[in-house]
């Protein structure tokens, strides 16, 4: 089977305010992000028009300021350690379900130098991805987050704003990666959620919980088995 990418989307019930946007981007640059795989930090790919889906290379400082003040753009950053494409969008007025932050990893990044993917290689790269998702989530406090290999489950990502408004809606899906907001953690039960039979379940500084079903986002069978076990453990999901 041909794989496309690993996609993670973090949804926000409200706009990220200008200060939060500036601080997030600056933090990501400090963390090791850059404005392209071979692009100098002074330039970035940016789309500042709601009706225009084309990204253009402009001055990074100008793009950050426009995104922070107009709430109507998308900016892309790359995380070199993972070949990670990282975007920030503030288009909640035009599309309530649009993620505030999205991340996409090409599957080639999960291959070893000799192009042979090994469990250890995948595990290390997944750990790096989870580290970066945690880094972003703790700085933006999303109401919901989900992630998976793009061909298998992205069609099940929320298509309307019902799940992301207010941060109190019930979670109805478990993905390869799922972020539970603090309200969901309280409803389900913190101890019960942290004891779920998933590869990694982590409580974030925001009291949200990040769950990753398996150490390999490409092993569809293992993901299905882990999801079934988690759903059974949580009496799937929220009553």
C-alpha cells in the first residue's frame, strides 16, 4: 500500500490571539523549526487571503504580523529533525471546523538511510512527532486533536464545528493520535484515561491528555486492535 503522509490537526474553539500566535511561531523557531527545507529564515510561505489557497514566499516578520493581526492567513514552517510541515491557520470565521494548527509528515521521513523502514526507526520518528505535538498543544490549548496516516482515516476528521466550539463537546472518535481536552478528561475520568491500553498516554501541562495508539502509524491492523481495546476500556467513549 502506498502511504501519503501522517496528518495531525489541532482544533481551537476560538481564535488564537495575536500575542499567542506570535509567541507560538517564535517558540517553534526556537524549538528548531525553519521556514522551509531549504529556505532562509527571513522568508516563509504564507497565504494571507481567505479566498486564495496559493502560498507565496514573503518576509517572515511581515507574515507573522499579518497572521497575528488579521486572523485570516496560513503560515508554513518546517521542523528539520522530522521533515515536518507545520501550518498555522486562523480561518475560523470562514470555516468553524478549520484546525488552528496542522502538521503533516511525509512517510519518507520514517525510512532509514538505506530506505528500509525498521521498527526502531519508526519508533524514534514517532517519538519526535509526539514531542512536537505536545510542544504545540501545550502552547495553544486546543479543544480537540486527531492524527493518522492520511489515506486511512482523515476522512473521519471533524467536518463541522460541533466538536470544536467551546471545548466541551463529547469526543466520538479515537484516531491513531487523539488529544482529549481537560473537560473530556474530567468526564471520562483521568485515572481511567491514563490507564487506557494504548502505546502512549500522556497528561500534558494543560491537563489535557494525548493518546497514541501504537508506535507505528502505518500498521493499520495494530491500530485497529489498539482502538478496539481502548474503546472497550473507555466504554466508548463518553456517556
